C-alpha cells in the first residue's frame, strides 16, 4: 500500500522545476484501497490474515492505521533513509524481500498502479523477485482450494486466468467500493495498534540494490506540458439554438 | 546473471511487436516508426520481435513498417499471452541479441510483461513514455514519462544498464507509412517457454474502434450516465467514436479501452465532444491532443469549460434530444 499526494493538490514550481507537494493532502493510493477491499472480502470468505505492507517515511503510519481500521490484521512499514530515491527495481526488490521475511503467504495483492508515478511496474517486479505467477489488471478474484481464478482486463475485453497460489495480483481501480473504516475499530487502530517498522538492517537487504543506489533509471528533469490553448467560447441559447450551433461547430471542425 | 552493465556490448533497437485478432497492434507500428528515427540517430538498426502461433506473415508486415530484421517465435505454446511464457522467451532473445534499447507498447499485456522482464534482465524500465528521444551528448535514450495526472512529465534515462527499456503509450506517435517493397530479414527464434503456471481459460475480446486514432470522439462523463443511450445515438448519427471518463468505465458502461484520460487512452481527434464531464486533471490530459473541444455541462463553473474551445452550459437531458432531432432533420 502506498500513500500518495492528491494529484490535484500537487503544484509545479516553474522556477525550481520541482514538484511542490507542500499544499497537498495525502491519501491511500486509490487502487491500493481496492486491493485491500478485495483482501478483506477474501478473508471474510476464506479466513486468513490480511497484512498491510508499505514502504515509505513515518508519515505513512496514520494511513496504515486507517487500513487497520478497515479490517486489516497487521501493518508493516518498511522505513529507512536508505530506501529513498528508489525506482521500481529497488522498490519491488525491497517489498519482495519483506514478503519473504513475512513468509507463508497465499496472495500478494497490489493496486494496479500508483496515482503519482503511475508505472504499474512494481507488482510484476515483485512477482519476479518472488518467482511466483502474476495476474495484473484484475477485476475479480475467486479462490478455490489452492487455485485462483481471476478476471483480467486486456485490450478489447477480458480474460479468465487460473493460477496456483501463491500468486501476485494487481487490482484495478474501480473494481469494488472500498469500505469505510469500522468506527469502533478506528479508535483502537489509532490509539493502541502497534505498527511494525522494518529498516534495511532488519530485513537483511543487499545495500547495493535499494534506494537510489539500486535504481537503474534517473530523472533528469521535470517538465510541465503546456496546457493547450482553448478558445473558451460559450455557446448560449435555447437547447434547440444550442443544438444548431453545435452542429455548425462539428461541421467547421471538419472543414465543411 | 548476465552483466547488463557492459554497456558497449549492447547494440541496436529492439521493438516488441504485439498482435491481437490477427493484426499487429497499432502501438507496435507506432513504435516501429519511432524506432526507425532513433536508429538513424544512432546509426544502428531496428529488430522487431514477435511471439505467437501461426504469425509468420507478421514478419514481412513489420519489415514493411520499418523493421530491418524480425525475430519470430512461433509455437502453439505461445498461442495465448501468458506472462511467464512470453517473459521466458523474450528474456532469452534479449540476452542473446543484446539490444541497447528495447521498446514495448504500454498495453495491458505490454506493461504486464515489461515489469517482470526488466527485473529478470536486471535493467531499468520507464513506463508509459509519451516522448522518446536520443540525448545528443550521450546517445542515451531519454523518455518523457507523465505523472500526477499527466500534466507533468519526468525526463528519464537509464545510464548504466542495458537494454534501456521503456513502454510507450499508445496513440502518441504516428503509424509510419507501409512500404510493400521494403524487405527485412525474417529469423526464427527457438521457443523454450519454461515453467508456465497461469492458464488462460477464457478470453473475450472485441475488435473495437481504436479511439486513440478516431477523428471524432464523443466522450460521456458522469453527468451523461442517465442519457447514455442517447449519447450512443448522437455519436452514431455523426459517425463518431465513443469514449467515457473513468467513473463510467468503473460502472462497466463501456470497457476500459474506451476510457479517456491519464490512466486510459489519450485521444487525438479533430474534434472531441465532451458531455457531462467535470474536467478533472487526469481526464483533461487525455484530450490534450484534440484539435477542437466542445463541452456540455450544466454547471457554469465546471473546470472543463476552461479546457474547451466551445462550451455549452446546459442540461444534457434537454440538449441531447434537440441535437438528435436536428441531426435527423438535416
């Protein structure tokens, strides 16, 4: 689970060419919330524990507590300065190492992508590090015994994929409606629940493979795409008059 | 593990050619066109690689679209896309051929594959590139990757490992001209799919209109949900493709392929007609490439108005019948 700034709150500073997140409110990455909802539903049907796993600074903690209040059983935050500046390669490595340390898992559920970087590369990366099968862009998941049956979105439609557990699945945003935190659980989650924090040393990660040092890609600069200039002309009238004008504009757009 | 940091051993540009329903994906052709450009800059060549079953004719087709060489992995075991089989075969191809650049389409399957392959190959991958260039001083691949709803682009490089991998967003680059007289070398690749644990038991795919390429698109937003049938009629009557905003795809009114925005398709039509969308940044980035935008929203202060050439403040339930009768009467 990742905590991300709300996209609409992030400003681009033209002078420094950096992102200004200072005014941004944070939230749980929405597809990750869908993944959590799917995990909680599976738990209701099959039992088991739902463990939240996140990599980030300590300000992530309240969001993990929110996930606990929604119904997750445990939360682990991978937090270390050495993890900073990671691209998808060290990120998937670090998370996969933590999953190995947790051990004994049937399913790794992730959101399809994060709303800030939007790569969607971390879930397949984790599956590769763990050498388990993957199903990405999944909208439904049924488990029977040790087999999973998943509906996966592809170009032009969907496919149904069967795979043995353990399995990694990346969950599509909008495939379910994540529940609200349980009111009674919320107090406990906020006041008493203890989040487990693991550092690089706790996990025994290879220091050359984490953070910016472990990253293969570099970001040279950020550029804001110029907003296309639009005419912003208002068309007014009765619906019939507006319809006439719209049809005229349609014809103009095609040069007739 | 192969040393992917011996940068000088890696040469040439490789393009993963995706296909479905008996056709090469247009994003693969778009990338071939771009790869040709990059190859001229680097004075190197373009190799296409295609996996599937009974796909040999695609080799020649890819050559006509710009590949100097096409590697064909043709096997019944590749009849359907599975992550593991495709990843295993491609990893061997890349290790064997050592391209300096490896480009894939940012489709569902392309992204599924690239994310796993990059870790296997111990190299860097940039996602959803909307700009693909060569940096003159270093000859490195530089990709523009949109983030935060699509308005901010990060210029990314992969300086120390090879191949420099990127997935390229569909609909950004033009499909190059097909030259039937152009020939390329077609080579067969040994297929060893290795362990494949997933099984596709059903696949339901409709060959729809590729809305990224449509000349005119009617896009329905939340405010048009109740009038969706009329929206379809309207689109049909002006010969337009149809698109939707994210919430409508969530409700499965249309498949994801019709979702316009930063997490969906970027459209590039002569005209986009946006009905009942509020104008969230992640949506608007998907109509950035439209030449003209007409928007209808009943809210006079809707954000979308600032991103429209012409906007109408009107109830869609009142406007659509007027539009339909006007179009029928013409």
